[in-house]
């Protein structure tokens, strides 16, 4: 009876136009009732009949479950972290850990990844057993509206004023929150022309380091000074 009431409540919330947050709760609750070795219930099916889990299902699912996902590469392998890269689908972003994968991946590659989920430093990643490049597409960045786990591993952007600047990072004040932008060595990003109170647009992957949210830009093209 309780299960029926819960499902009725979730259905009502979804039909009434509530945010995707409730969809995440539904996936999370449903996944806990699945077998640990099964693919999560939140699935998509392509024209060839292959079943893919959504990235959101991986994030909300049980650690150690197996998944096959499909997404667009938003950051090349090894650029923002050794052995890892990032992908996105229509809703979420996800970190893929694949240290033994030797082929190069470019932004815009569409990949199919099979592996098991793992929690790493507060971030859910998929440890890849296999990766296949199946096409090309253009990833789109979402505006970061709040500092929330909902956006973790996603390609996001912010606009605001530079409030602090150091050698390898700077802080942007969006008017709603402050966010650190950290420059990974391999990106070769030059911020010598940035000054405090510069108005900027910064795009990159939202990550978490020692409990602090950070944006990791992928190259010079991700740091734009606005007039």
C-alpha cells in the first residue's frame, strides 16, 4: 500500500510540472529495488534496439551496478584528470574513468561506454570496461544557476566579475554565488590579461575538490572577457 501511495505521489509531482529533481528521486528509489548486477531501470532504447541507461540513472543508482551509457564527450581524456574524461546526455554529465583506454577522444565524439559505477571523492564516476566511438555531435553548456550536486560533471558556464585572481585560479562573482575557476596545467590557459573586476564568461566542467565546487575550463576558448 505504501509503495502504491509513493508511486502515486511521484506521478502526481511529475505530471504537475515539478522540476527534474523529483525524477532523480524516483530513479534513486526504484534502483534500490533492482538486483545489484542489473542495469538500472532508467533506460533509453535506440533504433537498433540497444538499451542505454541515462547518465542520471548512473548518478542516482547503487554504487557498483553495471551500466551501458551513451553520451557526447565534453572534455578529452587525461586533460582534466589522469585516466578520465567527461560525457553528457540531454540531462546530466558524468565522469568516465578509463586509464587503460589508449585511443584519443575529442570534444564532440559520441561514445558508448559500459562499466560499473564508483563514488570517488564525492563524485560518481563510471569505471569503463569498454568504450566505442559511434558518431559526432556538439555538446552544449548549461548555465550554472546554483552550487549543487545536480550540475556535477556537467558542462556549465557562468558570467560575472572576477573578484580574486591567483596564478592557477580565479573567483567569479555571478551576483548569486561565488565560484572558483581552476586552471589545469594541460589546458595552457593564459589569464595574464584578467584583472579583478574584469567581466567574464567561463565555461567548463563543474567538479568538487575538498568539498568546494570548481569549474575546470578546457582551453583558452572557455575563458572569455566580456565588454
